[in-house]
C-alpha cells in the first residue's frame, strides 16, 4: 500500500484519537504515517482506571502474551496481517519479546515504553494528557477500551443509547464439525420455525454426572476491577446450578418441547446450541455463560452428549467490559454509521484480545485517513482474519457478543482438507494472499 510522505504543512489534515491503549496507538500511528496530524488524548497519568498501574501507553493488563506465533494458527495469522499493515504493536513486540515457547510474549514494561517513545517522538502526533468528557463532532477514532471512564461511558451512552453494555457474559462457542450428530439432533422447541438448534439430550444418569462436575468445577478468579453484580439474565451456569439439582434442568437445560429421535421421548434434560454465524460453522452453547477456568470448561462441557470432542473457538467469559452493540452502529470499516468520520476501535467494538484490539485500531486509522482524502474504506477480504473480525462486528446479530480471532469465523477452503493443521495452514495462506492483493491495489 502506498503511504503519503510524512510532512507537516499548513494545509495538513487533522484528526483526533481518544485513548492510548493498543488500539488508540495503532490508529494514531496509521494516521500519522500517512500524513495526518494527530492529537492523541490519554487520561493517564492524570487519571487512572481501576485496572491500570503503569503510566506508559499500550499497557498490557492481564497477560504479557500475544498468543500463538505460528502463522497457521488464528493468532499467528492475525499478527502476520498486522505486520503487512505496518503495525506498531508488532514492531514493539519484536523488540521486547521474551521466551515463551510457541507464543509471542513480551516484557510488559519494555513493550509499553517502546510504544510510548515511538508515539511521543512522531512529528505528526501531539499527546494531550487529559480525560475527554465530550463526544467528538468529527474526524476521530474513539479507542477508550473495555474500562472506559464512567464519565466518558455516560457520554457514549447518551449519544448511542442502549447500544452500550457494561459487562461481558458470553457462552462458549464450538465448531459445528466437532459436534457428534450421532448423539445430538436438529430441532426447535415444539417444532416452531425450522430446525434451528442443535440439541444435546441427557438421560437422567448422564445429567447427574454432568451436574456434579459442574457444581464442583473450579472458577477463574476475577480481578478486583472486574467484580460486578450478577444479574439473573446473565447468571453463570455454575452459579445457577448451585441453587439446586433441578435449577438448570428448569432453566437453560430444560427439555420441554423436544423429542429425542433416538428414543421417541422427551429427554431428561437438554442443552441447545445456536448458530453463531450465517455460515453455520460455529455454534454457541445457549445459556452457558460461565466463569469456569478454560480447562474446566473443556472438561465439564465435554460431558454434554455430543460435545465429547468439541473444538472450542471461544471459551465462556464473564468480566467487566464496556462494548457496543456494534452490528447496529458500525460499518465494516469501524465507522459509526451516519456520522462525520467518527470511528471506534479496540475491545469496545466487540473484538476480544490484545492483537484483535490493535488490529481494529490499524483499520480504523487507515479508514479515517482514507475518508479525509475522499477515498472509499479499505476493502478487507472476508478471508483474512482482520476482515473476518470486521465482518463480525458489523454484521447483524441480535445475540452479539465480543469475539477473538479464531479459524471458525473464516470461510472454509474451496477444497475440504481433512487434516486440521493442514486445513488451517491453507486457510491462513489464502487469507494472507487475498489481503496482499488488496494492499497492492491501494
């Protein structure tokens, strides 16, 4: 992709970025490297969120790992795409990496310091240390993160209405091909509508084994800043189960309206799985939002008939997370619909993870620069990971939840490859090739 030479002129284009986390720094970097003058607002160190401790930019709060490095993995594919787009995160990671086996991990302090120096020394970026308390009028990337300040969250809420959530209570997602359909069956309750759900039926004995495992499973500790009130509508399944042996059997595992075709009778209990995407390659486990440790989720939910060998593309989570109902608000380039070039980036958009957030910042920055130049947004191919994530946050979904990079959100290869590793490598190679072709076209 051709980049505008970096120069400051009286007629230079100007834009603002709010937030100097990974997404905000990437947005500012992408804009400035294309010739746009940036004012970057960051409330640290004047005001710190409950999660942050370090005054530098791009602070990694929960982990120092940027996940798998291998290009034939979802995380590795995403990172390679980011390098193709000129990512500052990837540049910093290469300079500050620490040994972590097959993962890319960094020294957190060195990583933050490197990005802070690069941003502050850029001739077209001016950093302003203060909290923003007004919604911008135009030409801005909002990248204030999952712990947006209460004041600015209220401002966003006032502007966008009920399209803003303040916690993330999500159920696990598994691949369709890993569900054993010899044990599960397709149906809707009382045969209403089409056969829209995959149903996993339990005998009484199977249910009792599953119930004991569920109520005794180990939960993940919440960070102090993630503590939140548990509402009935997003009750973790393990918390609900502890109310009594039949609590989930009358809740998310109720068998009413279902007939197991193997027996001709209603099962003792049932778990339903619902399509997560239009292609039907991913299914979420309905009502199974959870705070169990990831290993425990695989073990316990593997006791559900039909999910013994389930491939989890996302484990269930429950934590503090401010995010938008992005499909109703954002287009495929992370721009707020019907706005004068207001873009969102980072976890607030519904992408989940460090690199995912950073990648969205790159795309938002590039697209704001293109908009200021009268150009159409970057046409990201659906076959690349960044394009698939952009599609996830901009495609209609009444049950929208944040999503991280995973192979399940990408189209299957034209020719089915049985070996999973070889299939993933082919999917990654196709996506990188398609993204490269788009970038060559400018």
